[in-house]
C-alpha cells in the first residue's frame, strides 16, 4: 500500500482508506464478512478509516472501535463525523449554524464518538454537513478550540455536500480546518477548479469520497437495476438518475484498458491526482478490499487516457433525490 502525506497533519496515510458507511446502513451487510474485510484491509496496509455517528447511530463507530482495540499496536487513523443537530442530510443553504452545530451539540457528539470509538482522542473529527456561510461565526470555532485544547480531538475537517465542492472555501481560509471530504471521481471533477488549489495552498488534506459514483462507475448498473426498499440507493437511483447514470457509464466502457475493469479505472483516475490524500471506497466484502487496495501500487493512468476522461466530466446540481 502506497502512503501519502495528509496535509498539515503530517500523517502518512494509506492512499486507499476505508469508507465505513455501508457497514452499518446498507442492505445486505454480512457482519461476519465485514469483520474479515476490515482485518484484511489492515493486513494489506490500510490505516485510514472513515466513519460517522450517522452511520447506524454509532454502530459503525463501534465497529471501528473494536478494530482499533484489536490493533492497538498499530497506528490506525480514525476519522468520524458530528451529525447536524436537526439530523437533516444534506444541509440546505438557508439552515442556520444554531440549528445544525451549536457549541453544545459539537461537544456532546464528540463525547459520544469518543465513547463509541473507545479512544481518548479522535484523530479527525468532521462536520457531517457544511455551509460556508457559517465560516465567520464564532460558536463552532470556540467549540473546536475547546475540544482541541482538552486533547479530545487532534484535527478537524468538513464533509462537503454533494456537488457543492466550493461550499467550504472561506472555512478553509480560517486556518482551523485540516481536511476536506468531497465527492471526486471521473464524473465529478469540479473540485479540481477551486477547492484542490486552495487545499494545496493551505496544506489541507483531501479525502475523496464516492469514487464509484454510488455504483454507476462500477459499470454494473443497468436500466433495470433495483435496490431493496431499505437500501439508501433505492432513493438515490430514481428513474431519472438511473437512466442518466447508466448512459454516462456506458459511454466510458470502450475506454477501459484491456488489463483493467471499470472500478479499477475509476480508482486509478483519482490516484493519478497528487492533490488527493486518500480515497474512501465502501468495502463490505473481501473481494472489494482485495481489488481496491490492489490499485495502490504507484501506477496511475496514462496521460492520454486521463485527457480522454476529462471529457466525461458531468456537471450536476443538487436535487431532492441527490441527498
């Protein structure tokens, strides 16, 4: 596993991290295989694990806490997230800070996460939604400074709403944020415009999430694909989105190199960008761990292919179903 410096934290993190949303929330998660997948990821060199209280109301955090306990002799970085107080994902532009992240809520859920993870200090505590309009408000700043001073959090980050990569630029400029988690993949290339250059300037680590566009970049979806009612994807891949997603993915298939499949090409596209610190694909199965971590070999895509993939940038705006 290749490592990358993660911004001002100076951590050397695995360039393939572990996204832990699906471990608690998605339909069909086999907890036996989840445990074995996590163990295999550690054995293969993964040291960055991203969770949140919102993933099963602490269930995913507790799963990570058990992993940390089993590997107390290794440095595994735990990143989690504070849910908004109104428990609405994603944030809306008219939401106020007091309704989402008042100081008391930031402190309360940091304490909850500390307990769930079984640690004395959270490596990276993130705001699970964000509005850049809150950047200049003192309440969140005072809360994170207090928790940092008390040694309960080492570094802070924001997770940016879907298809809003610039909705954190002023916040980064405060100097209080060490990382930004953002959707970045072959279709969603917007972070390259303003976010990545600012992160580089401010030495802020970048976490690339949704590398497979919730599944469309695996190339496995069809116009007839359905998901169980209790699977989040059933509300995301509404007919309008499913059809467009399959169309865009099908257009990529002729470009996949002979020695790759589409998921590998999708990951190598992101790994080819040195501005990204780590990628956090969801990995509920052993084969996912083997295949995804296998791309961390220092070999990016050819310049010719990268240039071709630039033409598949898909400009999208948040909708009611995009969540």
